C-alpha cells in the first residue's frame, strides 16, 4: 500500500536515484546538485524534482540540510522511498510544521515504486500519484494506536512548555510513521544538529530555545563548525563564525553539555550494553549499537533535540531486539599482513554490500581489532549504508544473534580492496594537507601519531591538522602528547571535525589532501572540492614529512584485475 507520510500537493519531473543518498555531504546546499562523486546520479539536481530513492543513507545531518534546501528554494518537490526512511522524512516534516515549506514524502511498495520510476513527470495529491495514464492510490498515515503515558499526554498538552509540546508532536508523528506502538524512556542524548550546515540549523535551534526548550536528560553535543574559543584568531569571517557559534550556544542555552565531539563514545561516561539512548551522528550511532551494545536508532537532526526535550523516543527499529538480527552475511577474505587502513576500507565495502540492512561479517575471527580500528570501520560503514549497526563474528557483543531466515550471503575479497584503493587515491602524488581526526582522534591515536612523528618535522609545504574533542585534548595535553605533536609541526584543532571544517581553517591553497579516514575519503571530494589520497596512519606521517603520497599501495593490496 502506498503511504503518504508528509502531505503536500506537488508536481514535477521524476528523478530516480539508483542508490540511497546522503543529502549532507552528497548534495550542494545552494543548488541541490548531487556532489557525491561516487553516486550513480552525480551531477543531477534535486531541486523541483519528484525524487525516488530506495532510502537515504549516511549522515543524520541530512534532515537539516533538507530544511536548508527548502529555505533556499532548491529542495525536491517530493521524496518517494521504497524502504523505511527517517532522516529526510523528518526534515520534510519540520520544514512543513514549523516553516510552511511543503515537501511531500511517500513510501511505496516495490512494484508501485518501479512503476513510478518509469515515468518522466508526476503529480502527487493527498489521494493519489498520477503519472500519465498511471494512477497510484495513496493512503495517508493513519492515527495508528500509540500507547502514550500520562506524562506523554501532559507534555502534548503543553504542561512542559511550547517547545516540549512541539517536540512531542513531532515524535508522535514520526513514531506512527515507523509503526511504533509505544514510546520509551532514554537515558541520554547526543545532538548532531549543532553543525552549521546552513542558516536553517540556527533558525530551528533558536526557535526552540526562544520557546523555552530545556533538555530533560543528559545531553552531549557533536562537533560544531568552528573552534568555539579561537575562530576569530583563525581568520574565520564573522559572517560564518558568528552564526556557527550562536548555533552551539543555543543548544548550550537549552542545557546541552558543550562536549563538541563527533565521537561521544570516547568520553569517560560511555553507554552500557542494553542501555536505551538517543544518539544522532551516524558513526556514533553505529559504534554505540555495534561495539558497545547500547540501543539507539539513527536519529535525524532535529529529532535529537525533540527527544532531549522530552526524554522519550519511539519504540521502534533497533530499540527492539528482533530488529537487531543480521539480514545479510558477508564473508571476508582477509589479506595477509594488513595495516590499519584495512578497517576503514572494510567498513566502506561492507556498507556498499549491505546498504539497507544489518550485516554479519565473518572471516575476521582470528583478528583482534582495537577500539580505534572499530571506530574507523563504523564511520566508513555509515557513509555507504543506511543501517544503524553491524555485527562481526567473534568480536562484537551481539554477533551471536541468529540471522534472519531470509538472510542472504555475499563475499568481499582482495579485488574489492584493490578497486577501492584506486577510487580513494585519485589525487596527485604531491599532497598539500594531511587531514586526521574523522571521526575525532582518540588519545591513543594521537599518541600513535606522535610516536610516528618522533624526531621528524612536518614539511613546510604540508599543513597537518588533527581534529579532536575537548576532553581528548585535555587528556593529551596532560600526558605531553599534544606538546610532542605541536613540536613536530602538527596543528591540533578542537571542537570541529573534517566533515564540518571550512576555510580558512581548511587551508585555501591546498589542492590535494591525504587522510586515513574512510569516511572523509568518501566525503572530502564533495565537501572540500579537493582531490584525495588515502592511506594508513604511518603513510600519513610519511606524507606529512615528505609532501608526497605513497607511489604504490601497501603490499597487502593486490593489483586490481585488468
């Protein structure tokens, strides 16, 4: 049955995306053009289109970017999904409820989705989709039974203020779209919407703060878009630095902790196995579910604040144990003598192999990945998969969950790594920037990089920057690691991450960057408009001191098939 989730009457050309798309990092917010260089529809424009895609993927920030597209007049007229989808659906809901911008959102069964995908133009109304002689009846999401507590009803009635009331309305609307039967308490929230990706983010946060919004559970904050204390000294213009810092301040005003890290699992107070939390930021969600065994769906920007203001979330998705089971088994042939570059590459490949379902990875049982390896894997996985978690046989805590009866199998082997290495290394040999800390560097990564740079100096022609959270910076300052890095010529920048960095902190003169992050290797071409090289942490240290990327892949990468 075709379901109309966000009602609007619209018409326009049909654009079919063969794969899911991360609107953040994959779409130019000014024009609506797809800038993800690895996406099949790279270069196409979403503006004014009826956009079909299986589901979204990637960053939780997509909801806010969609709102920004609506403000800029470059949003699609409608979004039509084949699978469940929350991030862009929420962005469309907020655009309509708070700001009067209509973006229809529908979910179609596969047969009707494929039928609409053949059309060139379509019209959507609350009753039907019309495309030439084709008419597909739609059913608005009904007010399905949702068990609300007395406290929920009180919040919905406005007893905790206007902001909490609006937040509860949004939570309930999305809960019904997700098929939830009840809401649950969450113990903590991580806010992703504090990244200043467009003025829409500040408009939303300021509106909620001005309505008296105050968080009701402990709430941490993601990396922001400026070094909060130093952006003026870094030459960031007031036109960007002021609203970016004001956005962070709005969330702090509402009671969030200014942790400013995209890796909240590096903080001392980690979620425990089985704990119901509400995190946004895709890499953090995947790590929390997969490695820590906590429970959170991939909450979209704006929903994170709504949950923080109420302490309640929809009991749906991977909050339910039945939905945490693997739906695809991926057997990996692990090359011999791998280095740390293996893990982000594997994450990217696993996400590509399981773009819309939870996988179980087999074949790594003899390995012993550390927390940093798993961090890199989870982050890269989130760029190519919409799923909120993964399992690794013999390694992650819930890997023994029986796969679904319908689970299928696939394989990742040497040639997959070789092809990805080529795609991640399209930049020239001469490198101007070494970009480390996506997600934020841990103290152990900083220590490892300091050891690699011991007795060496960053080449004067190469800017080398590590981004990290405030808590990690305090830790490595106390141990002397920060001083060792700085003595070698490495810049340390807190609060921001490579996925939110901008010029002039990002060196304007840099043309080619090198990173050890699979996540940033994926997003950087679109976000920074620079060419990319990728390699291990040791290779990044070598490049920092020589200005040259490795001429050949490491020995464990096989030659690609001709």
